[in-house]
C-alpha cells in the first residue's frame, strides 16, 4: 500500500490499505480522489462515526449522517439531521436526549406525535418556571401561558384528558382546565375551576346542569351582589338559603318587610324585629321580640300595634308589674298568665 501510494497508484494503494485494516488511510485516499461516499464508508469501518457523518452530510445524505452522529453521541446534530431528512420522530427523540425540549416538541408536532410533543412542552414549562420563579414579567407570563395552553391542547389531541386538565390547572389556565373537566364529567371540579378563572356564571351553569341548584344560586347571588345588581342578588341568595346575606341586601334596598322575612328565616330575631318595625309591621316585630324574650321591646311594639292586652302581658313578663297594673287599670285589660 505504501509503495503504491508513493508511486501514485492510488486505487491499488487504497485496496491494499483496506486489506491491511488501515481504513483511515484508505479513506483519506478516496477523499482526495473526491470519492466521498466511499471515504465515508471507510471511516465507518474505522469506527470514526463523526467524520463519516460529516462527509455524508456534505454529500446531502442527511439520514446516513444522522445515524452516524447518533452513534457518536452527538444528539443535537443528529436531531438536526433527522429533522432535515424528514424523520421527525427520531429528531424529537434526539433533541429530548440532548435536553432541547422546545425543539423536540416542534419535531414531534410535525410528525403528529401529540403525547410526546406535550411531554416535551411540559418540560419546557417546568424549566421556564424554575428559571424565572414567581417574579416573571407580564410578557414572559403571557408566553408561558401560551405554552401551557398548547401543552393542554396536545394532551387533548393525544386523548389524555386527565393530563390535559392537570397541566392546564397547574399552569393557571383555569377556564381551559374547567372545559376539560366538564368533558370528563367532573362537574364539581369544573365549577371550581370556572370560579378560579373568574367565570362565576359558567360555574353556576355547570352546577345547575348537575342538579346543584342551591350551590349555583349561592354563586349567582354573590356575583350579582358584587356587580351591584341587588334585586337579582337577593333573589338568588334566598334560593341558596343564604337568608342572612339576603336580608342585608333587602335592607340596603330599603325593602324592610322582605329584609325582616329573610332575617327571620336566618334565625336572627332581633334584626327581623327591627326591620318589621321600620317597615310598619309592629305586631310581627313584637312577635319576634317575644321569641327571644325581649319583653320590654315586645311591649313597645305591641303598643304601636294597638294591642293593649299583649302589651300588658309583655310588661308582666318583663317584671314591670306596676306599669302593667297601671296600664290594665286605665285600659280595663285583663291579662291571664
């Protein structure tokens, strides 16, 4: 081989070098002869995958080049070459092994490997969160949310709705997570997520759909109260059984009778009595005072109601016997107790 090489008999020299196991020397001769693919094959036989890959790539054989760089452990280069060759699944796998999750996701999307793409994007999201912590600027927060939504959509396309819901909720995309939870039949969770996503009306619709009328009414009551729609708020709060809150709303509306009724249902007899009295129903106010044994207040209300007998009875129970006696003497009222 050496004699042939020194005398310019290159084909014979290359053959002799191959026979002698000197594949690199043979490859160099073939390279100098511009027989590049033969040179690449000889470098492969010599175990020099990286040089072989470089030659294959220069000759436009991206697939063979990618295989060589993969064997050499050059994952990033292998990924780029597999992508160039149109083998996006293997490109994505190489990118993931190299830690290039974003490029991996793009490659998996191109071959419609939705689950693998979603896994890669989730890794990107985790990396971004770890890198920026909680002090991220608004622009970065929007970009991160876009990634979360994309990951959720990819899990959805892969048919993994559970994972889609989890990644969306963790990423703060509560409304999108709620829609997925709803499709999974998780009504209570969907309602909770709609609330976290500031969509109380949708949350209430979901609960109504699930037959939870009171829970839905409670949400709508608070929603309307927050908006200043007091009439609607009072209605829904009463449907929800939130009578104390409903009473507060009726009081603000100066609908004292309905406020009294609501407080009465809530068991707040004192406030109910105050509202009935202001609303002009002194007898009902007195009855509420009696329920909590506020006898002097009851007596005053019975007086306003013009019921002398019950006023006197209330005074007796209040221990004001002289007042009760004087009242009965003047009014001729008989009180049995």
